[in-house]
């Protein structure tokens, strides 16, 4: 008996030590996850600021170059700007420096995102032993999703600005050499404008579909609520069910009486005709 008690005590001690070690490991991983989260927030914020600088550097003096749908109207200002950049060299070097910094920061953010995802999915998931740990992992996954969405959105904007620079810088150099209209570049601009118009129309349709879906869900919730209230009212007033049953039974008796009377009349008629 004494040996059995000693074995149980030793087992409980080992279990307690393993639990404490697991908790310590998870706390260490949580600190590393928080550190990665702060680094990602800082890098994504810097990336958004850099994207804003690139956007401002590619905007024409008469307006913004956010959409190719307005490219036909403000070609002059944009081409003048790109021409001045090519002739001076300072603006071209500045934009090139911004794009180089953007590429380096983009690679660093992608590396941090992959590291953060592996840290949450592999290391923290293995060390999680409580429901509280699972909730914390879920929170970090939501943070990772939000940061990835913000980064992808900003990255797509930067890609469009990079295309803008490539298109207009190429067209300005061609105009400087040939002193004529570049039909190929104009065709590209018109095609890009049509594509952007189609994308905007698709987004508009999607937004309308989302609004309709939201309205239908609200109506469904309203109908479900009304049905629940009707069930509750029917349960609170049991006399209504009794009254309905009484009406049904009385109607059944009346139908039986009418059927007997009709049958008697038919039999009497037949007896009278045959006799």
C-alpha cells in the first residue's frame, strides 16, 4: 500500500510538472507571437505610408491618376509630368528609389507573414492544452487575416501605380523620339479603361447582391421571430386548442347527422317508388 501511494504521488507530481512546463512553453510562444504581431503591424503601416508616397508621386498636377477611366481626359497633365521626370532625372530617380524600397519591404512583410502563420499553426497549436489557449490562437489568426488583407489591398494599389508609371513613361519617351501619336499605347490605355469599367460594374453588381442578401436575411429573421411568437402565444393560451378541437368534433357530428338524414330520405324515396 505504501509503495502504491508513493507511485500515485510521483505520477501526480510528474503530471503537475508537465502541465507547468506546457503552460510555460505556451507563454513563451505567446510572447513571440505578440512580437511578430507588432513587427507586422509596423511593417504594414510603413508599407501603407510608402504606397501613399508612390501614389502622390504618380498623381498629375490637375488631378489624381487613380483610375484609367479618366486617362483620356487628363493625358496631357500626366504625360507632361512623366516627360518632366524623364528630362530632369531627379523625379525618375526618386520614384525608382520608392519602388525599390517597396519591393524590399514587400519581401520582408511576406517573410513575416509566413513566419507568423507557421508560428500559430504549428508551434502554438501543438502547445495549446486549454480552451483559453485555443481562444488566444483564434485571436492571433484573426489578426493575421486582417493584416494579410490590408497588405494585399495596398499591394494591389501599388501594382496599379507601377503599371501607370511604366505605361506613361514609355509613352512619353516614344513621343519624344517620334513626335507623333503612339497608337499602340493609346490602344493599351483604352483597353485598360474598358477593363476598369467592367471591374467597377462587377463590383457594383456584387454590392447590390450583397445588399439584397442582407435584406433577405433580415426578412427571414423577422419571419422566424413572428413564428416563435405565434408558437409562444399558442402555448400560453391552451383554451384556444380546446376550442378548435370542440369545433372540429361538432362539425364531425353535424356531418354524420346530415349523412344519416340523406340516406333515410333516399331509402324512403326508393320504398315509395317501388311500393
